[in-house]
C-alpha cells in the first residue's frame, strides 16, 4: 500500500494505491450463491 500520482483533466492527484486481495471476489460470489439457494429453499416450503 502507498500513494500513487494520477493525472485527471490535466491535474495531478495523489491517490491511495492498493493491491486486490486474491480470492475475495470468488468467495463473495460463492457466499451470495449459497444465500440465494438457502432463501429459495426456505421460501419454497412456506405454506
């Protein structure tokens, strides 16, 4: 982590620089899929 200089509309800005956490996006999608399947299961058994 650190700072990086970016140019936008001819001006320079100092922005925070970071590396993406590997596997985070995949884990997020897996959890969302499990939650959707769980809700479908619960609401399909409501009488």
